[in-house]
C-alpha cells in the first residue's frame, strides 16, 4: 500500500536481518505483486531538495545492495554446481573402485579354483591355461580400463580444480567489482553530501536575506504609515485653520459691512451738514477724527488679515 513499492524494492525478513532481497524473490510478496491492490491515486506533494537527494542516494544504495545480492547469488550458484559435480564425480569414482575390486576378487577366485583343480586331471591343466589366459586378458583389460578410469579421474580432477579456480577468480572479481562499486558509491555519496551542504548553506543565506528584506519592508511600511499619519494630521490642522480663518474672515466681512454702513451714514450726514453750510462744531470734529482713526485701524486690520490668509493658503 506504500507509494513507490515495486518488484525491485528491497525487503528483509524479521528473522534474517541484514539479508536484503528484491520483493519479487520473496514468496510472501509474489502473489501480491501479481495482483496489486486498487488504491486511489493521491496527489503527491512537491518534493523538496532534501527529499530528492535522499531518494537519489537511497536508489543508489538499493542498486548497490541489489548488485551485491546478485553477485552473492551467482557465487552461491557456482559453489552449488561445483559441489554437485564434485559429489557426482566422487560417487562415480566410488562405483568404479567397487567394480574394479569385485572384478579383481573374481579373478583371484578363478585363479585359486584353477590351481586347486590342476592336479586332479590332465585336462584341467589345459583348462587352467585357458582360464589363466582369459584371466590375464581380463586382468589386462581391467588394468587398461583402470588406467583409463584413472586418466579420466585425473582429467575430472583437473576440470574440478579449473572450475574451482574459475569460481575463485569469479569470486575475487566480484569482490573487486563490489569494492569498486562501494568506493564509487561512497564517493558519490560524499559529493551528494557536499552538494547538499552547499545547497543548505545557500538556502540559509536566501532565508536570511529574505528575512532581512521582510524586516526592512516592514520598517519602511511603518515609516510610510507614520509619515502618512503625520501628513493627514497636518492636513487636518491646516484644514481646521483654513476653516477658522474663513469663519474669521466672514465675521470680519460682516463687521466691515456694518462699519461701511455706519461710514456711509456718517458721510451722508457730513454731506448734509456741508450742504446746508453749517459750521462744524467741536463735536463734529471729534466725530470726524474718531471715524478717520477707526477707518485707519480697519484698513490695517484687513491688510494683516489678508496677509495671514495668503500665508495659510500657501502653507496648505
């Protein structure tokens, strides 16, 4: 049920720790691998750099373990075939030795019987000679067969020694290949580890840079927010001051209109007084002086107020 589990995945029984084999060679998994369970395909999350490098190193290690197991399996097969051939050869050799011993015993019994029957009858001498000749022929044939078998045995021994030497050479070669593969895998693992350390250092540097940039961005945003708040407060103050100045200006305009009405009324009275050619009294002179002083004060006040309004608009 685990994702990525295939026929080539290495498994190890609990009772034989350290003996890793492919799942296809284990009887417990063969029936399951022939009919894999139907499971819903879940979307796999994106793999990080660490997971990718770990999967690559794990696949390399699994390949190395698989090759080592294959080499051990080949060596076991060679040893098994060598033991079978050696056993069959020893069995054949024992069988031939038994046949030779039986034939020798039979010939010895025939010679003894012929020597015992030699003195009983003259015809037995001829029979003895015949049997002796035949036994000698049989003995020569057996000796020749024994020589042939001995030569064959020596040849078989040479073959067995050659097969054993080949097996030892294959085992040494397999050990050398395994050592070379282990060295290459260790070197590749060291390179992968160095690359992983470099990438981790780069990732740490990038994360530190990003953290510093985020801090600077937050600081800049706080500064901008404070400046914007100050600007809004200042604009609000300017608007309030402008509104207050406009209210004051409106009130001054009303006061000015009232004063102008009073001045027009006073001027009309003065004109009336001048039209009838009445002499100015002291009271009229005082009234004229007061009016002229009020006009000067109002003119200065309006000039000051106009300058303040212009400065306020310019400042806003």
